[in-house]
C-alpha cells in the first residue's frame, strides 16, 4: 500500500491529486483511491473484490476511533497540542471575553454577532424561557425522587408534542424558532427537574436576569421577592456553559446527528443527545472525580493512592482524554474559575486534595509518559458541588451548555447534501441457514 502526491512547481503539494495505491494480495489487482483532507472514502473500498458477487471490502472501526462521519466547520480540536476552537476562535479567548449566549450565536450562525445582533438574539432567547403549563404538569407527574437527568430527557422529547410544526425541518423560519426555543427552555426544564427532586415548588423564569443568572434564580429562589445572583457565581456558571458548548463528534453529538439523520424534529434529536449524556462515561465523569477525591479523604493518602493507580488497583479519574494528549484547555480555564466560586461559597476541602493530586501526577514520569493530563471533568465537579448541586444535577448542567452545540451540529447536518440516514454496517458473526425446530423437539 503506497501513497502518491503530484507536486506543483514552486507551490508545494497539490492535494487534489493525492492518491492511495492498494494492492490486493488475494487477486494481485491494484486500486488507486483518492485522498482528500487526509481521508479516503470508505465506500471506495467496496470496489476491492475477489469476484463480481463479492460485496467488497469494508472497514471495521468500533467506537469510530479512526472514522470521520461528517464534514464540520463548527469545532476544531488538536488533541496533541491541547487546542480547542469554536468556529476558529480559541476557547481561551471566548471564555475570557464572551458570554454563553454570544458563543451560542457563534456556533449557530458561524460568526460572532454585532452589538445589535447580540441584543436581538438575547431578547429572543429571553422571551422564550417560559414553558407551557402542561409541561410543568407533565414534570410534576414524576416520582418525588426521579433522577433530574431522566426528567430532562423526557421533557425535552415531550416538547416535540407541544410544537408539532417543528417537524417541518426544511422550513428555515420554523427551524430557527425551534433553535431559540431549545436554547431558551433547557435551563427552565433543568431547574424544574432540580426543584422537583428537592421537593420544592417550581420557580418561573425572571426575564430581567441574564441567562446564567436566571438559571440560578430558578434553582435557588425561595421567599424573596427578587433573587439577585452573585455576579461571581453568575460568571463562573456562564464560563462552564461556554466550555461545554461543543466538543466535536463526541458520543452525545453523534447521537444527535444519527437520530437527526432520520429527519425527525430537533427536540427528538436533542433528546437523544441528553440520553447519551446520561451515561456515566460521558456526563457522569465529574461525579466519578468527586467520589475518588472523597475516597482519598486526606492529602497524606495521595502517595498510597498513586501507587494503587500504578499497580492497577485504582483509577485516576479526571485525567486523560480520548482526544487530548495534552492538558485539556478547558481544565485550565475551570481551574481559574474555582477561585471566584470558592471566594463566595468557601473553599471545598476536596480542592486541596485535587491540587496536590494534579501536582504529583504532572511530575510523575508514569503519568507524563502516558500523557495523562487533567481534563474538563477534574475541576467542574468541585464547582458544581460548591454551587450546591447534587451529583445527579451534574450532567443536567452539562446538557444546558451543550444544547447550543447539539443544535449547531443538527443544523449543519440538515444542510449537508452528503448526509443520508445513518446506517452503519456490521460484520455478522452468528449462525446461518438453520431450520426451525418445533418446540416439542427441542432438548
């Protein structure tokens, strides 16, 4: 198997003429496959056959470790260098200078808004934060101890029945309204889930507050006439929403795209993303970090824990990432945000353990050689806990921020003429050609 590249005179590589030459040793035939964007189309392998009746070659790639399922202009990640960009803008700049709703506009529209565009966007989102009273009644039907994420999953899916026009996904005006509704109503549904789980009355949105401030109000407001969020907590939550807004083709985003490829309404597609985020390997990772820190209990126990990790008896949660082979840039930003949060709430005693654990792990050759660096989950759980959130709410908070990314990815997929309904192939490993045996003859 070889690659060939045609050179341009004085202009470097003409990537349009890059090809991959494959020799099939079964037949001796050679095949030339075009390379585009450092990628070959898997369907080109179907031409490699041993006979006319042969189906052709397929690729086998569990968990899509080396398979691109789409072209996307939304999020760029360079895991080796620890780079994360939304629409080309570094996450560090967005987290420092932007707001979540501005980032949501960027993800959905592709460009940062002007002042007037942002004002209109914020207004549209703000006036759609309320949900139909029947949605409230629907959520009140859950058991008193229902998991908030299960309630969020069901209520997001239920929105499709309140807005049946959302099925007209090719109508741009109708589609845009559903985008606004989803971004606007997700914090309301999330807060209702929390209050239900706490046995407290639901709090309606306050349109005088910012996006994160309104969420804090719906979470914390009790008997006061007007809830005034602490600006430090408000900003920290806004940053967390920004950091979680999108992250390329992860499990939940792939779920949104896969379900959305059937051309179902966006509420049902996003509900699929919520369901994927419900899993402990996706949205529950920061909860695992807190359990680990509590088990360590004291800073003096860290060396023993580290030794247990090396011997395979313990797992270092919050370190390492499928994509990042460097320090997760989001983790650095969250680490700085903890200072503001703990200034308001008081320092979480687990922070001391976390900081010492990070220091040792970043200096120890065992972890450095394996490129195990802190990821976004290592510090986010500490902030959520400082905000008074039970661990069941962690993936719910994740879902609020990720909604804009899910929607942006869904919109991109809808307009992508190359996309078809998702239908992965399989390698069949079961029995063939068996005859039915009557039940009385089965031993």
